[in-house]
């Protein structure tokens, strides 16, 4: 089935609205995606017909809610090809999923049976210079708590194939001292798709754990956790056409089963008395308190929606958009793409600067023409520091993006340049 973008657009009610009297051109999906009607309907149906707490209530609604929540877990497992649905931990978002791993590792310091996860002085944690703060700050904090050393892989210059990791340094930065390698699959600031297998292979060779931040790849590429080969993979529902307030940590079952919990509370225990607590098996060990029930069910509907489109088709559609957009944007006078300038190993998120115009002014003027883009450091400030710029303007595409919208973006940016010149 060819990808029918006009049919897809009809699934997203918000795309019918106008902004400043003109049709909305939504090019900010890397920030958060819009939601198809089926996700909105699923949320309404859950609250209208099945709402109850999960895993606690014995009444009918309680079991309906529990079944819907656990069915969503199964859908997420299938979506990322996880071998076991109990490897899917629901979190608030990617940030919480990544913090969960970092805190569980430092909680190992005082947990009998978790000795193999202990991290301390002399150990090293490696990230990359292109991480979102959500996959950078938790590891800096882990280093502060444990005395481990924080290290990173650098990014190269911009240019035709710039904005990529300096791969020559992988073997010297990831060493026998490395305990964790945490890296982004697809950069939200640069669009770069990182060499996962190369990084995982090196980490494995030195016995380090790998944590992949798939926040920007899960909505756009077929994501297969078994093929990635990493130990943990985090992603967030709201960027993949699901609701806000729900994310996922996938982890290898044996690792999840060995890690101590991050948060304590209801439903994560095996037994509690006044002298101590033993913990439930994964995933419940990591889901303290009432979970994000409706949101998880909504995310289940979102991955059903994506699976019906076919992730190979989604990836091909967005790749075609990227190939269309890159040369057209590059032709705009004064425009510099921050990130790879070719469509190879790259997602459809394009950051750029425009000579003589602040990135926020570009975004503001585009908004006046109905075009929604993001400006700032995109929570990946070291990328801006690396390239000596305060911020970028970023256009990011999704399943509903059209070439006409890219034409509108190019024309809009050109107009902004003319106004400032
Ligand atoms: C690459 C990357 N990692 C992590 C996050 C954090 O996602 P959330 O804010 O949903 O936790 C984002 C969000 O922009 C992101 O782009």
C-alpha cells in the first residue's frame, strides 16, 4: 500500500485548524507529535466506560482496566520486538525511564544481591556530546553520587557529513573502566542517527551496560530492541502520537530482575513489614503507585495506529521528505544546516541558523505565517556550545507532513531573511 499522507492527515483533527488566520503547518513533531482521533477516542472510551485502578480492585471495572493496561504493555512489547512483555516498564516519559536506570544503579550500592551493578570511584560513565539533557544530567548526577568519572564521545564539525560522532574515538573513550554507555539513537538537535551496533559492540567488549535513548527514533523507524542489542532502551509516548504522561523503559529481563527499585510505594512490593520490604518482579518493581493507566492504554492505540501504517512505510515517507527538504533549505541565502547535510543515517529533524537573524525571531515570524517550528537549544545545549551558536531553529516532520508544508517552510524562511536584510 503506498503511503497516503492525505488520508493520514484526516486522522489528526488538529491539522484542520488555522493559526493567525492561515492553515496550521505543524513542523514541531520532534518536540511533541499531534494525536490521531483513534488515540483521543481510546482515552475517552477508557475514562467513560472502563475507568478503575489497576491490579487492586476485584470488581469488574478493576479487571477491565487491568486488562486494558496489561494489553497495552503487550502491544508495546510487540512494537519494539521485546522477547518478554514483562520487560516493558511504564514510566512518565523518557526522562523518567533514563533516571530510573541511573538511580537503580546507584541504589545497588546498598542492596545485597545487586553487587554486580555497583559503581564507584575509578569507574566511568560514557555519554555523547549530542545527548538530550535527559540522557546527560542523570548520568552526571550518578557520577556525583558514586564518585565515578563522567566521559563523553565528541561530535565532529558541521559540513556535508558533519554533526556526527567522532567514531575514531570510540575505542579510546570506551575502555575497561567504562560501566555504562548511554547514547541517543537519533539526535533531536542534529537529526543524526548514531552507529548503534558499533557502540554496543564496543561496550559489550569491555563489559559495559548500554542505554539507548530512542525518544526520537521510536516514532520514525522500525525499532527492534533485539536487533539493537542494547541492555536498556527508553522512549516517550507523546512523541509517537500517544498521550503525554507515559513513556517506556525496555530492559533485558535478567538485568531488570537484578536491579533494585528506583521509587518505593504501592504495588511494587512482594511483602512489607515494619522491619523491611521485598520487591515484586519486573516490571511492577519499577512501577510504584497508581500508574498512568489511561495514558498507557492510549499509547497502545498509538502503536496500533503506527503498526497499521507500517513503520517501514513511515520511515520511507519521512526519508523522502528529508531528501526533499535538505537541498531546498540549503539553497536559502544565509541558511546553515546544523547537523548532517545529507539524508544518510539521518532523521527528518532539521536544525538550522539564518545569518543575521536570531533563531527565536525566525520561529516567531514563521508562526505568524502559521508555521510551527521550535527554536532554542532543544535541551541539548552542549550541541550549541560545540558549534558556537546560541540556539537553532528546528523543523521536524512526522507521518502527516507534506512536501507542500516544506515548500511553505522554505518560502517562510526566505521571507524572514529578506525582512531582516
Ligand atoms: C532525544 C531525546 N531524549 C529525551 C527526551 C525527553 O523526552 P521527555 O521530555 O518526554 O522525557 C527528548 C525530548 O525532547 C528527546 O528528544
